[in-house]
C-alpha cells in the first residue's frame, strides 16, 4: 500500500513503509498551526501560574467568589498579553505571507524563537515562586542589574537548588511536557491558497495579535491593571514576572505626576525639613552622644514577644524582649521589602516608591543627603559594618555615596587576621556572633572620638546558618528562619554584655530596627499591615525607663528624628517626619505590585489603621488620606526625576 507524500489536512501523517504515526499531526493551514501552538504555550503559563499560587497560597488568598472569577479572567487577559509579547517575533515571521515561511531553515528559526519565548516566560515565574515569599514583589527589569552585582552565586546556588527544589523541578517537568507536545505539532508542506485569502488571514491574525497584546479594545494594559481583577495585595496572582520585566524594561521608571499644584502638594506633604531652633544655652551640633544603629536582617514584629503579648505568642527574641522594657518602643514599619530599600530609607529618609530599588536604578546618581554625611560634618567618625561579602547589592558604593568614612565587611574581617574559617557561614558572610564582637573591637579603636556606627546583621537569612558550636541550642521549629532569629538575638545579647563594659557605652544611643520583615508565618502577618511590621527600639543607657508607644514610626522617620535629637542645623529633604513632631498621628508609605499604600494611625482613634490605595483608576480611603498620598507621590516622582532631593 502506498500513500501520497502530501497528506490531507487534519489526517495523520505516515512513514514510507505505511506505518501510521498516531501521535504526530501535520497541518497545512498555517493559521490553525499558530493557534494550536499559542494554546500550548498558554497551557504552560497556566501551569506555572498554578505552581506560583500553590507555593505562595499562605500569602496570597482570594477572599470571595467575585475575586476568584476576576482571578481567572485576569489570568486569561494577562496570560495572553504575556504570550503575544514574548512570541511577537515568532508571530510576525509566521503571519507575514512570505514564501520563506515554508522553507526548512526559516521554520527552524521560528521554532527556536517560539521555544525561547516560552522559556523566557517560564523561568522568571518559576524563580519568583520561591523568591516572592521574601520580597512580596514581582520581578522587574532590576533583575538584570542585580545579576551584574558582585556576589558569590556559586556558593549560594547549592542551597537554592536543595531548599527550593520545587522552583526548578516542577518547571523542568512542565518544560519537558511542553517540548514533547510541541514536537507533535508540525507544519506540513505548503498548500496553495488564493492571495486574497492569505491577505485576509494575515490581517485578521494581526488584529487578533494586536488585541491580545493590548488586553482588549481599551488602552494597553499595565502591570497595575491587575488590581481591576483582584485586591491589590493579590495582584501577583494575575500579573506575572515575565510581563512585569518587559513592561518595566521598556517604560520609564518614574513619570512626572501633577495631581495638584506644587504649592498645594507642599502644603499637604511638606518635604523640606527645618531643624528645631537651638536654645541660647545650647550649642548646635556639638558632639554629645554616640550612635549605634543596629539593623537586623529580616527581623519582623511577628517573632518578638514585646510586640506580641498574648499568651500563645511564639517569641524568638528573649534578649530583645528584655531590652525593650528599657526602650522607647514604637510600632515600626518598613518602607520596602528588600534590604537595599530598607538601608536607603533608614539613611536618607527616601522610601522606595517604584518597582526597582532606587539605589540600583538610573536615579542612583542623584544627589541626596545621608545620616552619616550629616554626622560626619559635625565631627563624628562614621562606619558601616556588614558581615556579608564586599560588593553585595552595591552596599559598599551606597555607603560611600551617603557619607560613611568606612565600610567594613567580610573582606576586612578576614584580612585583619582574627577571623576563623568557621566564622564564614558558607553563603552570605560572617556569622552574627563573631562579627558583632569584631565591630566592638573596631569601635573601641575610636577612643574618645564621637562616632556613628551602623551594623547590619546577616545570619537571619536563607540558608539559615547556625554555627556548629551552637547546634542544639536553638531548636528546630515550623520554619528554619526562627532558629536563626534566636541565634541573632543571642548574638546581640553577647554584643551588649561586652558593650556595657566599654567606656563609651553610657554615652551612646542605641537604635534597633529591621531592614524589612521576614516571611509572614501567621495569618496576622500575611496582609497589608503585617508585611511591613518591624521593630523600632531606642535605648538610652542614661535614661533606661521604658515606654511603649502605639504610634507608627517608619524607617524614613529616623533621619529627621536624629536631626531633632542632636539639634543639628541641617535642613534636608525628607519624606518622613521626626518622632517628636508626629504627635499622635503616624504614617507609613510603601509601593506594592503596581499600587501605592498609605497606612496611618491615630493613637487617639480606636479605628487606628486607615489604608489608602492609588492603583490606576482604583482608590480606597478617606479623601484627606488620599490627598496626602497623592501629594507625597507627586513630591517623590517629580523631585527624583528632576534631581531635587537636596535642601537649598
């Protein structure tokens, strides 16, 4: 029996010996071929979205039938827009009615573009299925600059592959399934059709592609349009990382906004901070006290008994809880979810209200004032201590820019000859206990010279190292981060035990906060309010009477607070406010996945928290709160774009 070399469309192709291939199906109609391949790629998008949701279901939880419906429809809109964006070269090459479409080399080229496009969607979403629980953010074009930052990814990769096996194993299985099914879809030899039919099909196909890419007949969909389908906190379930990377890559990082006149914005949200007047008996800026600012990696209020007083609270910070009894304790809030965002907010009073960290964006060369620069101008020695390897996330460059005299990291620790190989955690840097003791030795070398020392710990971070000498001291629990928080708390206890013996201790103000919160492990800390709750503790050995204040104090409030406390005659641009001037109303502002959020509390108001959101065409909150937020965004965007972050 013989068969025609050109099979009929829709029938199974055959081999020369007449055996039927029951799996492979060849198509003469190139448009049905394109549609089938697009549907297959969409299946990949659906599967990787499902993996993302399953892994992060404790963070992202739709709360109503309407939201579930919006979630499904939103995934169709964003999924198709993502596919068309990544497969656009492939689609153009196949839709344009050229004879080349039927040549073998041309078809191989289009097949490569197709597979590369699907993999480019799959990989970032798979990676962020694990990373999202740390940042609560979609990936943006920042990922390209981040990959170029100095680091030790070789030593970290084994930890990632073992601890987050699901982020590569399941996507690999999805990819294998995709490649297998894709190999079954073949384009047969060309079948002649009238030119008019080809032209009509090309125009129709182009129109469909255009509509899918736009997300419908309206304006092009933006990443923040995901909030049309679900609550803003759940937008990561609708949008996806590939689409977010593309949109942030080809759109301005910030746009000028004009919600109101500049005069009205200045009135609603003044950002020029004027120091308090100095009394005649005072000398402005005279060195009187030292500062030790301790920023604890991933330390959230969730792990601290001093913030969770109920009987079943699971505290992991016994030392900090005891110290809190002698501190001014505030309801601390972070202004970002990444370390580089937190360190910048603390030291410059600039929150991160954009998809990329400001310190790693094109605006990083802007002029702005930092806490260490101010203290340096008033006779202080300034130093930043971070146990991680030098160059990580460009911290060393940032520290030099904002005025630190010294940056001391893993390299300096090991080069001074006192470090042991076992002090290195094998991943991020020097373990907290030995590195904190190192900072003490270094601070002691200042003698009587006043100093501003900032210490950023590393151990309470994946891969959650505990030194061998302490194995068994900190019991395993529901999450490995908890035992590392306990280890860091123990390391801080040892630090303060030794610091109390030093002559500079009594004349030093200690501030303890976090760079951002850790993963929320309970429902209370997996919502708008809980995602950013960090400690804000101030300990003055000369005045050890503790006081608890329910006022929200955000990271960007620290800089103006210190300006007031030390009576420095330093006007500055600040997006926060001094604690002493907050009176009974505290604010926190942050940027989520395409939305801005303001959290405001009035300690005299039983309702306490007010959330205001601006999300494209979606607003929630009292008008006066929205007006304040709009004024702040206007000040922020326009000043950063025009490099106006320095007080005149």
